C-alpha cells in the first residue's frame, strides 16, 4: 500500500498538540478511536443540519431548490430516490418487453470467490481466455485506507 503521508508523527487536526507516533500502535489506536468517535458525532450533526436545510426547501418537487436567508443563498440538491434492486430485477424477469423501456441495468459486480477461481482456470470453450482476461482487467486496486478495529485492550 502506498502511504500518502510522510514518515512523521500524525497530528490531530483539532488538537494540534496531540501527536501520534507512526511506530506506536497504542498511540495510533488511541488517536484513531478518538477521531472516529468525533467524526461520528460531527457526521450526526452534519446530517441533522442538512435535513433542517432540506426541510426549508421542501416546497417544490425539483431536485435542485433554493433557500435564501439575509446573508446567504443556498442551493439545495435533494437526494434521488432509491429503487429496490430485487423488485426491479423481478420486473425485468417477468415483463422483459415492457421493462426495456423503463428499466436499465446499470451496475455490474464481480463475484470475488468465482473470479479468484476464474484466474486459475483454463478452458477449451471458444472465447473463454478472452473473457477471463477481460474480466480480470476490470479489477481496479482500491485507494481507500484499510479498516482498523480494536481486537483486544488491556484497559
């Protein structure tokens, strides 16, 4: 994994005097735990604020709306509705002729266990090797940081 940060201590963004050494699992875990808790609280407040602003923009049925105050004009983009994938799949299966005009298949996902097997599989089926290479080339390496959780604590 490429480490995007230099090999210096990590500084807490809101408490500049708090530093965690990259070589200390305890310091890193303590800061990570604190930051995650703070992020969760901040996220909850952010969500509540966004809902409050959205409620102010509740008149109308357009995706983009406006809220104007004495000092600010806010552009509010309302969230799109979600659609039940299982129900849409059922509609496509049961009414394919009607579905083609109203439903599009927009997402594909590889079946990780099967693709792992596919990587080591050979076949005489026409096009199999091309298919295998095409599917394997679709994989994009994640740039997200790893997930870290506390396994045990002596405290």
